[in-house]
């Protein structure tokens, strides 16, 4: 009986090796096909490409183990700020932060480069992953939100490195895909030591897909406790830019994290508003900074003058100016200057972006119907009447005119915003507990 069991284990091990060899092969072929398009869209640089293949320069790490945190892009980089500070305080470890995108990497360098090592997340290929693991010697891997990688989890578990997913969520779109691969996804999720889900709905999705229900708990959405303000940075930006926006005591309208064709809609609306009142200034902050030249053209087509904030000192106040935020990681701070905000990716069908950021500063906030990626946050905002959801361009126009002309309505929304973050202070500590359970 014992011999049969040993044979079964060897057979399973051999089958596993074959499966991951095939996965490596398929992933590599797909990567070769897709890479020219990826590079053509300026999504990768040569140095990033090397790191994604596990080729690093001198890392200069202290001779101790590491805590490895994986985030995707700018939103998650901002989200982990309080968590990273707590880990830095509590643990005598190297802190390694890997990012998937170029913009995320730049912001992580800016925020955490003084005490953490910032690298690009490697492709999910065995040799790249094993090279990174060998270099950084992680004592734990922490994934933020939805980072489910077959090879990575396999390589980590082979070396008994704990895996924790915090602020865990699965969008409806991803859930539909994962359901078709349920046995495979379940096998991957079973490798996790702990999963901290944002809410019970996400917890149920993870369990349905095969996560061990004894290793998953609802720890809350870190977006409520993950907004961190650098007061020095805020004051620098205030002194540098606020007077440009507040000419003649005008209201500042910020359209943040915009996608096409939202800028066109916003500019059309802005022109209509300007026919009735001159007391409004517009700042557009595109979700992807590489779209700034395209947005400049859209602004000119609308008969307006584009002004990038990186070159704001030379602008002509006599022109009909539209400001463009063309720096990374500063949108949160600019929301604090606004009188009215719109959060993009929601009027166009992109799943929405984080409406909590302007609401953190108690700003009247408008968003569109497409909030699939932030459903739980949307529900809380609407239940507390601290934001306004619009379904189409006509409703957008009506709401904007109402907010501009009715100071009392703006004040009512501002007061409602104060309730949103109540009771959410413990979320960081709950997620931190899951991490510390795995670190001996």
C-alpha cells in the first residue's frame, strides 16, 4: 500500500512537471507573438523587459530575507502606502515591491525608493521567477487584489514561501473567465496560505472557484484606509498651482482618470457651461499620461487652449484655457483643490476608477454608470448620498449645472462625504494580521 502511494506521488509529480513545462512553452510562444504590439504601445522599455525576464543589475540588498509585495499599477501603488510603512516599521526585512506597469514602477520609485527595492514583475515563466526568488529570498509573497499566477504560486510553494492575497477581489468579468477554468484556478488558489477578501461577495467567489474556506476571511476594502496624504507634498502643490485655478474666484472642475471619448464629452459640456458662466476652470487628468498629446488636439478642436501643468507658468490668462495634469501620482492632491469632480472610466465602459479619492477630501463627485470594478464602493457612496451617479451625457449636463449654480447642494454632498470613512480604520490592521501570521 505504501509503495503504491509513493508511486502515485511520483506520477503526480511527473505530471505536474509536464503540465508546467507545457504552460511555460505556451506562455513563451504567446509572449513572443504579443511582445511587438506591447512594445509598440510603449507599455515596456528595454530595462523593464530585462527585469521581466529575471535579468537584474546589482540589487544591493542587505543580507536578510525579504517581504515581496506585488502590485499592478498606480492605483495599487497608492493603496499600499500605509501597509508598506507599517511593514517597514515592524519587520527587519528587505522590502521588495514589483509592479506590472511602467507608470506603477515610476510612482513606486518615487514613493518607496528610499527604503524599498522597486522591480518589474517577471513574466510567469519558471526561469524568470526562480531567478527573482533566488535573488530576493522572500519570506512571504503578498499579492494585492487579484494576482493569480500559476507558475509563480507553484515556484513559491516548492520553496515553502507563504502566499497571501489581501484586499482580494474578483470582478464579474474575470469571474466569468475563471469559472471556465475552475479546476485549474482552484488548484492555484489552494496554494494560498491566507486570502483577505474585500467583502462577502468576493469571499464567495473565491470559495466557489476552489479556495480553502478555512484560509479566507473578509478583512474589508483597503481603499477606505489606504489613502495616505503627504502633507508636505500637498502644500508644495498648493503653493505652486492653486492660484492658476482660482482666477476671479472661479470654481475648479477636475475630470480625473479619463478615457476616450470622455474628454470629448467633458469639453462639449464645458463649452456649454461657459456660455452661461465664466466662473469655471477645467483640469483634465487622463488615466494614461501617454494620451496627453491626443488630449491637447481634442482641446484645440473644441476651440480651447490646452495648458500642461508641467509648463503652466507661461500660460495666457486671457485665453480660454483647459489645464492638463501630465504628472504621475499627483491627481489625489489636485482633487483637494477642486470644487466639483468627475471620476472617469465610468461614463465610457472601462469599469470605473476610485471615487473615494475626491470624496476623501469631501468633494462633490460625479461618476457614470460603468462602475463594475468598484461596485461595493459605489454602493456605499450612493447609500450615504455622498456622490452622484449619472447614466448618460444629458444627466451629466443637468447635474453639472445644478452643482455649479447651487452652493447648498455642494455643501450637502460635502457633509455627506464625512460619513464614508467612519468605521473603516481597522481594515489595515486586519490585513496586516494575515501577513504577520505567516512570518515567523
